[in-house]
C-alpha cells in the first residue's frame, strides 16, 4: 500500500511561482514512477508532469519550460516547481505513483489570480 500526501498549494498571482510536494509512504519509493496531474472545475483530470524511477522527466506541452518535476528518494518526496503561473493553471493538483497499480493523493489546490 502506498499513501501520498500533497502539500504546498495556495494562492499566487499570475506570473508568480509555487512549489508543491508529495510525500510518499512505502519502503520502495525509488521503484515508483511518480507524476503530477491536475483537475480544474468542470474539466477532466489531466497529466502535468512525470518522472521515472531513473529520473527521466516528461511534461505536458503547455508546461514545458515552466514546470519542473524532481524527486528525492531519500526523503520519499516528489516536487513540482511551477513558474510563470497563469490563471489557467488553477486546479487541484494530484500526486500519482505507479507501482504495480496507480495510487493517488488527496490533492492540493493551486489558485492563480489574474
């Protein structure tokens, strides 16, 4: 069983930066593929960024160059640094772990004001 707890969401002005974190349980965190997804009101959950257990990263096109995902296996934590935020980035951001099956955190709200 893997438990994920997100933190770091909040309110930021357009053009600003914010970092969200996801702390994971489990003894094999280094084996998890980790990712961030988001869901805006009235929209489906969408992929934002992912990082493999080897540290390879991939991003949704609209986030390339603005968002950066990283992981610290010793802390069992994955991070999402978000820069140059836009109002359309407003959403609940969910942490995802893939290890045999998919696991999800409870989400953290990110609100970008114009």
